[in-house]
C-alpha cells in the first residue's frame, strides 16, 4: 500500500506538471530557429535577419521574431485554452510564468 501511495504521489507531483508543461509549451507560438536549415536566411550571411529567430507576418514578409510579434501571435490564437498563461508576457518569460502558475495550482490542489 505504501508503494502505491508513493507511486501516486510521484505521478501527481512530477508527472502531471511535466505533462501539463509540455501541453502548454506546444501552444506557445514559436519562431523559426536561426539554426534551422529551412529558415530562408540560414545560408545568407549578409542578410540583416541572418542569425535571428524569424517568422512570416500576415503579409508573407519575413520579419524578426520579437516580443511584440510574440504578443501578436498569441492574440491571433484566442482558441488556445492556455493563452491566458502567457498573454501579456514577453517571450522569454512566457514559459516561466506558465510553470509558476502550474506549480501554484498544484500546490493549492494538494493543500
């Protein structure tokens, strides 16, 4: 019985937040990586966007992926159930804030 209790505790304490984190991370808008061979400026070292994360905007133009573009991409996907977790945050803080919210919710559930 103790083994079952430990197993359940580990699954809910570690497994659940990790799985939830992966689900939310899949919904966060991601740019094309500078190291991605499919990035249009990957083999163009003289291009001003070379070495920067990029994304195609609504007009089809390649632009640098900044915090402003990140927030625009979040606003374009209101159907995402996790958008409220990273809406209003900068790109680098979106995942941190999402994880803190998950931990706080789990702590409130456990206590």
